[in-house]
DNA sequence: GCAAAAGTGTTAATCGTACACCCATGA
DNA sequence: TCATGGGTGTACGATTAACACTTTTGC
C-alpha cells in the first residue's frame, strides 16, 4: 500500500519519492509539491513524519531527509506526468522491495504514526473513495490497526458517529446482498474537529 | 513547565535550548547531548517533535531547526554546568515569555505531541520522582490533558494497571492523612510495552 | 440450494461515573 | 475542631462484546 519510485541513481533500486527544496520553499510546501507532481488527487491528508537521524555525506556536502506521509485513495490516485508513469508502483507494506535503510525506517516510522493518527483524524475516509460501504471501512481499519472487529457492532459504532451520510445507492454486481453506500460528511466533521475520537 | 535558556544573541531574549550538530553526529545524539549539557538526570524520555517549516536565511547560509522534547522531573533536574546556571529558568506553559515565532510553534507542537504520547508511553512516570503518590500522578495527568478525574476512580484505575509498586512508605509532613508512596514498575512495563495503553 | 456479506436484535459482562462515607494528619 | 486529601464501597447507566437470526444477491 505504498508508493515507491525508481531512483535515478541505480537501476532497479526503489525509493520513496522525494526532491530537494526549491528556493526558500517551506518543508510542508515542498512535500505538497512532490505529491502534486505525482497525482492530481488533492484531497489527501499529509503529515510530517520524522527527520532521518543520520546525515548523508557526499563530497559536495551533507544531505538530510525530512519524511512525510500521505493517505491517498488508490482509485483516486491518478499519475500526473508521463515522466513518472513508467516508474511508479504500489507495494504492499509486508512485501517491500529492497530499500535503503533510511527509506525503510522512514516507512516503518510513518506507519506507526499513521496508526496513531487514525483515531484522531478521519484518515479512514481519505483512504476510501467518495462512496464506500461500512464493511470496506471496517476492513481498512482492520488492516491499518491489525485488529478484527465484529461486523454488526462495527456497523452500529460507525453509524453512531453521525459522520456517515447514506447515499441511498447500493453496490452493484456483488455476489451477496448489496450494501448501502455512504460518503463521509465533511461538514459535520468540521464541527467536531477538536473533539473527534474514532476509537475503534 | 518548560525549560528555557537565555539566548546569546539578544539580552533578555528567551529561547529553547539548542545547538548545532557536531561533526557527523545524528539528530537524536545531538539532542541527547544538549540535554546532558543541561542536567545530570539521564532517565528522561525524549522524542523528536518536528522540523520548523521555514528555513532561516543568513548571509552565511540557511539554518533549519529540528525540535525535540523531553520529560524531566523538575526535582531530579540538576543543572550541570555553572555556565548555564544563571541563564536557565522554568516557565509555566500558559505564561511563556516573548519568544521567536519559530520557538513558540515548536513548543506548542511538542505539547500536543506530549499529550498524545501520554496514553502510549508511561510518560507520567518520567515526570515524577521515583517515589510518588497516586494523587500526584492524577494531578500531573490532569494538567497535561486538561481534564478532571474523580479521585477514587482514578486510584482504582491506576492500581489496576499493575504498574504501580507500593513502597510501604508514606508521605511525611503533610497536613492530611499521609498517602502511600509508589514507584513505577519498569520490569512489568517492559513486558507489556507494545500493548501499553494508559487510557485516562 | 449454497455461499457470502448485509443488516437487525438481544443479552451478559464490563466499564465509567458519581457519589457517600470513614480515616489520618497538621494547624 | 476544621480543612485536606487518603482510601473503600456501591450503585446506576453506558458501552462493549458475543452471537443468533433474517435478508438479498450471484452462482
């Protein structure tokens, strides 16, 4: 579930997408620019993760990396530039290709941070499409938090938040009773904001 | 509850203690060194907070600041060098002196992070001395999380964690019934570690 | 009919919360 | 004696967790 980019330095070496800062650009701005260069989806949640502990030394000077992570819907994620299109792949977190130690650590750290943010921000909703079933939301949280939930109970709790707006539309072409589709009610969330607690 | 250092640049200007990195020192190492330069207490919890978003530009080049926060017991905190002794003061978070915008933001951000770590790490215990009463722990969490708790209920919950080891000693010289003193059971905590949840 | 997930209902156990109440100490 | 916090008990309501059951779809 992670986006990786083929590095320019070595063939076949995968890396987290990144770039240097342009001019007097801030770090947050730089990270946003990198994400925009990859995809047209602008609804993503983004957060600074951590600075690599070590400086990388080159003959020209030293380099430090500031990690950011973002939650993007795989379906909404549309690769922007044809330049990148050939060099981007999604990888499942438990089957990452060989990475530099620095990038490996950035990813592990970002995932821990994502897990801890899930209950404080409606991250689950950023990861899904505009229309989703409650079961999809459940499966998502189960994967992020590595837990199992009881379906009926999860459903009630999710609905009890009042943040799921029914769309009066159902799934199509599924070999079981089709589920109602919902969307995340951004307006109601804005009202809660500070008091939000998605404690599953 | 915050340690601030008088800056060398301007008289009467307060700042978060900091320093540049020495040689090829890592960020965590640098932060630990700065803390050690201030105090002899080595039990402190320390965590990277955030990189300032803006680079500061000087004629010589650009400067970026990586924020760290640490929880230290005020009683155990012994100022190390006589050089610092004159220039260090504790300030309550709600009555900070005038600070640069960058330092102000670092502090606010670190406090939010501290609040969110309290339930995942036994931070409360780092902030107290080796011997403490349950009521002291309660008051500490109440200040950090800006909540009020019922004393009897807090007591039961704290004891239920199994992480408080009774010392069979009581407070001295208090004008009320003396409370039993406890210490944090580090060994038992090590066993939990990953599953630790101090949800008050 | 079968499998799979949708959705509703129900119950017991657990937990949070709000108190009442007695205890021990210094002033 | 009073004020202050220490410490135990308890009772009610809310929340959680477990699972039984009916529904709707595709194969």
